[in-house]
C-alpha cells in the first residue's frame, strides 16, 4: 500500500490562497465555491473603474467645455466639416490638425452616431479618463499592490493636481488632444510595466496619433529601454512593441497629406511681430519668457 504523505502545515493552519483567488490545496474549496454569490474580480475591477470615471467626470475634478482649449479646436473641426462656415475666423482658417487624428475621429463619430460635437467629445473624454485610471491601476499592480490598494491609488491620482509655474493640470478638464493622449501614456506604461510590450506599443502608437508632442517623448524612452535590454527574450518581446510605431507613423503621414490645406504653410522659424507677441503673452503666459527684471 502507498503511504499518504503527511502535511507539513501545522494543525488548523489557514490554507494558502493564490493570486487567482483559489486555494493551493486541492482539498480546500476556493472562496468562489464557498461564496457562490461573490463578485468575480474582473467584474469588480471594471465596475470600480467605471465608478471612478463617473465620479471624476461628474463630481470632482469634473469637466469643462468651451472654456479654454476647446475654444480653439472646435472651430477647426467645424471648418473641416463645412469649409463654408467661419471663413473669417483666424483659428478656423489656420488649423493645426494635420498631425493628429483628433478632427478625423470626431467627424467620423459625428457622422456615424448623428450626435453633436459636444456629445462626441464628451464621450471621448469619459472613455479616456477610464483608460487613464486603468493605466494607473496596472502601474500599481506592477508594484505588487493588491487589487483594492491598486484601485485606491488610481482613485487618489484621479483627483489630479496643478503644476505650479505652468498652470497646467495633471488631469485635463476639457476634451482636446492632450487630454486624450496622457491617459494613453499611462496605459502604455502600465502595460509595459507588466511585460506586455505589444499592448503598450499599441497604446503608445495611438498616443502619437492623437498628440505627437506627448507621444514622441514616450517613444524616445521606450527605444532607449529596448536598446538597453540585455536579455535576448526581453529584447525580442520589446521589439514587437515598436511595430505599432511604424504603423502609426504611416497613418499619420497619410492623414496629414490627405487633409486639405486651407492656408499657406507657416515657416518653422521666424520672428513674431508686436501684435503676435502681445497675443502670445496674453493667451499663453506659461510659454512666454519675460524680459522684465
């Protein structure tokens, strides 16, 4: 007869529970079997992210529309939709949407759903806030925090903060390209921190499509990390994450060439006339270097 091995655990010890919520001891039922009405963790996670997104959108820090940057971007989108409107608006007739899919996506969603631009952009903003919360959650989980603790970290960071000096906020209040790109960066970092390089690359590529000034910074750091990878398996996995960058660059080039030029191209480097300098110092003081002593 075969002898039954004696358990090394002390009598009355609590069985170990793995990360998936199941006991490592086959003779002990999992918590889901003991509590058939317990909420599975994916439902708990998705529900928590939706709740945090709703609270951040409707309660605090809330949202704005036609307050700051949307006053600039909305006339441009309206001009793309119908070139006959706002023909004397300097913002609409000199758009800077060639290297972003912001306008194209808004136009496609408006045509597909029949909604106004406010509802389309509001839906954008809500979805991307949820994406940012999920990205923070992934970063916290990569630091070995439990699911409740990771969601708590995401909830605290969702409150946002003001960057002293520039006057910017870590959580944008209006639906414009930068407010969509930053949550995607958080998602990309969270995916890469958990070893999912391809998923992180896809999120980084979409960031580049929405707002290149934020996207290229992420890709510079990512390419440095790929070059510094000393383990061959890690390098191969990381190289897969570069493939979405190539696709995003091709899409961005095609969209920029297909957009109708509504005004002569501006030179890259030139001097501002006194009126332009006055407007810059008034509308964008965080970009203006004062010469006053």
